[in-house]
């Protein structure tokens, strides 16, 4: 498990940053619906940076590991919703967040080492 996380570490970190930018962008869209077009445009900027980071992350890890890391969007959405929008965090949301985080860890750490000297 640790070997897979080490091998994909750089890609995972970049993908987590991508997820954060995408979530902040979506939050800006939500706020822009109330506070105006400026936040909506800012949201597109954040979301765009997130998309570019995602493309960059793929250079540093396996797609089967990195793509599931984008599921952290759901975790970050719950956190940002609670902090910024004062949305309630129910026990079911907490359980859902924990399940997602465990799933991402299992998938991220579950990649087997390639056999036979395959280049990647």
C-alpha cells in the first residue's frame, strides 16, 4: 500500500490541489448566484485551474489511482459547505465522507507493482 502511494505521491498531491480548486470554483458559482456575476467568473477561473492541474497530475501517476482521488471533491464540498455556507453536517454525511476517504486510500494504495520491466 505504501509503495503505491509513494510511487503516485506527486500525482496524488497535484490531483488533491486540482480537487480543491474545482470545489472552490463550484462554491464561487453558488455564491455568485446570490452575490453577482463577479463571483461566477472567479469560479470559472478556479475551476479552470483545477482542470489544468488535473491534466498535469496525470503525468505523475496512474489514472486508476489518480482519477478516484477526484472523489475528494465530495469531501471538500461537505467541508466548504459547512464552513462557508453554514450547512449542517449530519451523521450520514460524516459516514459518507469517511467511506469516500477510506475508498480513496484503498484504491490509491492498492496498485500493484508492474512485472517484467514494463515501462510506464
